[in-house]
C-alpha cells in the first residue's frame, strides 16, 4: 500500500482557498516530489496551486493552467500529483 503525506504548506493553502471563498466551490492541483526510483511507494504532496472558485468547469482555462503548472513543475523537480475540490454546499458529497 502506498504511503501518502501532505505537508503543512499544501494543507494550509487548500484550507485558506476554501476559507476565502466559503460561498463557492473551489479546486486546485496538488504538487508532489518526483520519485527518483520506480519502486518507491510513497507520494509526498509538498505544495498546491489553487485554481478556480465559483465555476469549476472551465475547460479552456483549465488546459492553459495545467500547461503553466506543468512548466513550473519541470523547473522545480515536481510533478502534478493530485487534484482537490471543495463543493460550495457543505452537505453536497458529489
């Protein structure tokens, strides 16, 4: 089973993004350290990049954002490791 960890910086950015827009759905990308070995079964999220609030289904803007994030990751030795989303309604679990 893989070991997954989320450092404080990434966690705080996710929480602050949701807290800044409590009335809206928010999403973002999780950045992880690049594994040097294929046998490594750990994933360490070291940062996140908040993307959108209010409308999460903006495909053209998402494509541009992902291209820019990918370039940033290559320059920093990171990889896109995940995605987060918080719905606008606390009761909405979809």
